[in-house]
C-alpha cells in the first residue's frame, strides 16, 4: 500500500509567494528523501498552471503525514494537502 498526498493551491494564495517559498520546499523534500523519509516521487501536474496542484507518493501514511507537517508550502498556508491510500497495481 502506498499513500498519495495531493496538494492544491489554497484559495487566494499568491502565486508569487509560491515561487518565493519554492526553494525552501525543494530543500525540504530533498532532505526528507535523503534521510529515508519514504518519499517515492513528487511533482506538479502539467496543467495550464503547474503551481495550482501537485502530488507526492509515499511508502506509508506516517511518512506522508510527517512530510506535510513540516512542508514550507503547508506551513506558509499556501497549499491544502489531502492524503489518500493508493492500492497500486504495478506492471513490470
């Protein structure tokens, strides 16, 4: 079982502020991954506004919730996260 964190840009969030906070978010996810945080993948959706939504894939709910708890996008009130359990069927 894996867990997906969907982020949507909080209503009224300033996109300029998202770009300002992004370097801290990037440093955070790189450190989280480097320290075995269970982060498998992440990134924005390629919609007309890539800042509007993104997702992360985690190996456990605990890792997903721990990531959310200290993510600068969440701490700054820019993103609204939602955690979903994902029962992936993999074809290798």
